[in-house]
């Protein structure tokens, strides 16, 4: 075998003759292999050991999306032999087989990270809008037992994706971030903006049976017939609804219609017997709204509710045996709802447990392989490629109050006043949609009857030391001046208008969205906001419906068709997942230009890889007020955090509410109050702490009226969150400066403990706190797994517990189980009512004995861009457990307004002290003046 060693210095001297089949060409930063079949495989190295892999018959010049902003900058050693070419960096190596381009990636020690199954690679032509695009697929690590995480925000309680299927498609409650992280020590960033399937590369199919369908109106059987599939999935499908079963209904409710007339409830029952041809795990996806229950052989396997204007998928799976039938029963209350049942046969075990990406439209296969010693390193690698997480203002980590919606400016101001009067901490209040005149969506103006002085409204909130976030949409009524300005340049989507779609406002209005893909369109869009809303002094920007969601009940195919970008001549299917990123960039860039010394804050419903660089936080969309949905938010939040998005939130209490709660039936309201209280406890330990939703109103003094225990419980978490701000704001700074992650799945810190890989209802809040939300009605205790490798302190009792065990934790209605890792240092501030009150006040530093620990407290001015100029300070703290000594190190740095000295009380916890740990204040006190000091215990 002949070996050639080619260094990067010689790689810039291109080989004169074109590369032949099965040969390698050395190019800057890497190589291009031409396979025996003539396919091009380009692999480029980055200085951190990342590899970019591009595969196509003709390599494209431009990057496929705006996700990645970093250029290849590695200087790999290039080794070529007669069978392969290998790129070697200090952190990793990539071997590309000359015959078929098969890729193998190893870490610096030679451990196998990725092993491509080249037979599965696909680049199949597809015609979109008269253009040639390609369906693509790659597969790695067949038969693997590694843990797989990330992929943005999904809503099906999936934690470890090994063996799971995920369809990356933007939706109101699903956010596609195509980054997958592995316990093997690598991440894959899949650079494709079309709908992408991870796991099974094939779309599920509607389950075809001889379904016996029974349609009921009230208790009367109105129709019985046989149907081949269950399919009332989208608007067009409603035309098939049988005339005999039509009724005057109320969407997702029963009782009366909008005219107050009595209505008939509808019910459909489908029964059928399914005999599988293969044994194994059969996957099912039920797309539904309203109430639906699914039974298999008489056992309930799914019971969900969703609002009818926002249906989505719920997953379940059944272990079935070939030839043995299973009796299925689906019970549904339609009430103007949507439903369809999908199924997928089992995959062979080696394929079921593999790493597979398959996309519907691209110009090439394009992805990045990021090596890393742990998951923090993999998050850092993602951000090196796509941009660092923006530094958010300090007040963003206080409490946010929102409502769907404040009808007038007086309502909004009054809410801030009731919080201040009750001395309950709050920082921000939100003006949601429809503050404009009814027929002027997109005008960026206020209805003068309801908002006669919006600037005065903002001033009134500022006078109460609060902030105001305003809802802005990319949606326009075509007759508004802003729409006309965009349309004149070709920057409005035309197909929604041509389809004649109307929205839900009044009698319904024709509407569309703007096209953010041209840079000029983004500039025009922001300039319209900059001229009208920015001068009023709003502090934050809520960007809703950025999927884009011009109609939730259109089919995916129709959504993609209507998203065709005429300005860039790009099919909607090819850019389906990236709209939210482009929209956030438009507002972030504009704010940075017009307010150069103010940190922007954007809350957006949809995102894509790189969204964290656009001063954007994400929220989990219009989830519903159900216990299952509360539970689903835990895995959704931890996986989107692992996907590189540190700032995430959710609607505390669930946005949409069942009729049984909005009617305020006395027997039902205790459940909603308990659900809200449990969700609030979870929210207090989420990156952003935000209450929002439909009626019942969620404001703490209102929802807890006549329930003193609930009011105490809610107020406790308001105040605990604010006391923890020194800890929380440091986590936020670490996310910006050190690629940190605030909301951490247990596997992130305890990968060696295999039990943590599957846990989807606990997480770490920063490095110190283990959070165990309660997600069952009337539960007053819950099982909590304490990871091995650490001891843990029960925050409620102060008891010290060994890791590696499951305990039964007390969970009274007003408190959530919470634990602190031994060796943690947790700084807390005084009780305040807003984040800007006494930020340099006294500190209480809680130290939890049992292991060495360290914490570097971060402080800055809080709202300006001084941090980017180095205007911030760190106070390092270190606990030596053997010596029982806390060292508070010399202050590093300074910033305007920094206090030269402050009082510090240090409380040591050993497990011998009884009582709630954060209520304890007995300890050593000292005055810290910026110089190193030691406290012995």
C-alpha cells in the first residue's frame, strides 16, 4: 500500500488534472473525494475538530441555509492511500472511502464516533416549482445503544431519541432545531431547512382497515358505515363529513353556540381489527383536536384534548406479534375538530437503533460533525458554528405577566398596579395581539378607542419599575399601508391571498405574511416597526406565528406551497423550517442599529438553528391546560436547551383551556388552580418565568383569590425566584460567555449513570439544583431519582441524601420537590419586587458540604451593551470540603454602578440542620471589599 502525506501547506496547490473516480483532491481545509459512481464528497475541517460534510453530484457554491455563520478554518493533516483519504485534527479524524465516500469519524484517542452506512445514502431528484431539488438521506451507527438528544422542541415526551422517530417540521408547538447530540461524544448539525425525519426516513401512512364508523348526535346513532381510514385531518377533508351527522356545535366544547342556542354534541367511534405482518414495536401518530381516546384490546393507550384551531400529533406505540390481531377503538368528540391516525411498521433492529436523517428538499447532503468530551462541549461546538447566545437583559429573568389579551391600556396598567400593591415581585407585562383597529392587522398602530395613549401606557409601567413587551406579527391585511409598501417590492406572499383564506377576526379578513428571505424585505419590515412602535419605548418584542402560521388547519403540503418565495424564487418546501430564524434576524439587526447600547429581547414562537444569536428566546407555543401537557414541557424544554437554545419558556398554566374551566364550574376549578400552581412551580425554575393564557385570568392576586394557601404558594415562588437572581443571572451570563446551558437534562451532568438517560420528568436548573415538577392531579408525593455520583440536599427539609437511589419525596400542593447537589455554592439576594431594586445589595451564600465546589458570580449594569466592552465583574468562590473553608476570591473586573463593598452571609449546610434550606440565614458574615478572603467552618 502506498501512503501519501499531504499537509495543509501543500493543500492550497491544487492538482492540475481533474480528480478521477475513486480519487481525492486536496482543497483548502480538507478534501473532495469523487467516488466510483462519480458522486462528490467534500469534507472540510474546523479548528475545533468539527467537520463539514457535503455530498452531491455537483457541489453547490452557496450554503444551504442561514443557520451556520462560521467558515471552515482548520488545518488538517491529509493522508491519502489507495482506499481512502483521512483528515486529522488535534481533536478528531475523518476517513472517507474513495470507492463510495463512506465516512468514519473518530475522536483524538481513536474512539469511533460515527460510522456511516453508505448503502443508505440517497440523493434523489424531485421537482419543486419547476426546479430540480433532491431528497436526501444519510444513516450512521446501525445497531447503536448510544443516547441521542436535542432536535429542538418536540411535544411527545421523547427524551432519548434512540429508537424514536421525530419529524422536524415547524408548528405552533413544535420547533425544529436540526442538531442531534450523542453520549458517544459528537453532535450532528443537519443543514437543511426542509421537513426532515430523524429515525424512520419514510413518512408514516394512514392506518388502512375496514373501520366500523358510528356517528352519534347526542345519544342517537345518526350513521353507521365502513371507512377505509380515519381521516378528517385538514380543512379540505371536512368536505367528506357525512350530512347525516352534521350538527350545530361549538368548537371543542359542548353546551351552546355563539348565539346562545342549544347544540348537539357529536361523537364518532371507530372500531377495527389490525393484524400486523411483522412483529415488534409498531409506531402510531394520532393527529387530533378536541377530546379523543384510543384503546388497544380494551386498554386505554391515549387520552388527549387539544383546541380545534391548533391540532397536532400525539404518539403511541404497541408491541405486536405478526399474525395476532389487535382490536383498536378510537372515540372522538369532533365539535368542529380534526383527526387522522397514522402508523409505521417496525424497522429492523439495526435501523431502529441508528442515527438517520432524511430531508424532503435540498441541493446536497450537508451536515457538520462536532466532537466533544461532554455535552457542554457539544453545545459549545454548535454555537461556534451558528453564533453565540445573546446576552439578555437582567430584567428578563424576573417574572413576566401576560394575558390573552389585555383589551385596553387601562387593563394592562391596572395589572401592574395590583402586583405592586400586593408587593409581589414582577418585572414585565405583555400586550398581546389585537391592540390595533380590527381591520388593520399589520399597521403597527393602536385602536385609539381602547389605547388612546400607548406611549403613556408604557410610561406608566416604567414609572412602576416595570417593562412592557409588545406583540408584533409578520402578518398583514393587504390594504394596510405597510402591506402595500412590502407588496410593491414583491415581498408579500401572494398565494394565501389567491387562495381566498380569511382569518378568525370579526367576519374574517383576507391576510398574508411577508417574505423575510430578501435582505431588503427584512429592512423594510423592521423600519415599519422602527418608525411606529420603537419610539413609544417598548422594551421587548413578541414575535408570534413565525412558522409562518397563516392557517393552522391547512395541510403541510399547502402550507409549503403557499410559502413559495417569489422574491428569491425558492420553493416553500425547501425553506419550510427557517422562517422564524429570518424573521428574528430582521428585528434583532434592526434593534441593534437603532438602539446600539440596549440589549434587545425577542420572544419568538418558532426558531431554527442559529436563533440564539438573534437575541431571541423561544416559547413552547399554544400548549393546553392539561396535566399531560405540563409533563410534556419538561422533555421539550430540556431537549431544546441541549439543542443550543438557552433561553426558553412556556405558558404557565397552558394557553388554551377546556370549557369545563372557563365555565368556572365549582367542582372543576380546584383542579385548574392546582394545575396552575404546579405549572407555576415548574415555571419558577425555567430559564424564563412567564405566565400567559386564556381565561381564567392568571394574575397571582386574581387566580388565588379566596384561596390563601394558593396565594402563599404562588408568592413563595415569586420571591424565591427573585432571591435566586444572583445565581440565575450568572447562569444567563455563562450561556453567553461560556456556551452554558441553564435547563439541563440529567444525562448532561451524569452521563455515567445510565439511569439518567431516559428520565424525562426531572432536570437540573444550572449545575446546583435538581427540579422535580409534580404533573399529576392531587399528587402529594412523587418518586424522584437522585443521580449517582453526588449527594443531594432536600431543600424542604435540609436532609442530605445519597445519590443513585429513587426516593419518595413529599409534594404538598404549595411546594415542589427540589434538591441541591453537594458541593454547590448558591448565592442569593435580598427580597425585592423587581430585578433593578437593590441589585448590589447583601448576599446570602449557601454552601452545601459533601464535595468541593466553585461558583463565579457574574454582575453587570443589566441592560446596556457594556458587557461586550468588558464592563462586568466576577466574584469567584471556592469551597474546600476537606478543609471546610470557603474562599471568596478577588473581584475580577468592574462596571458602572458597581458597589465597592457588600455584606455577605455564608450559610453552611451539612445535613444536620433541620428546615427549609433557603429560609436559613444563620452563618458567618463578612464585608466583602473586592479582595480575597477566607471563611473557615
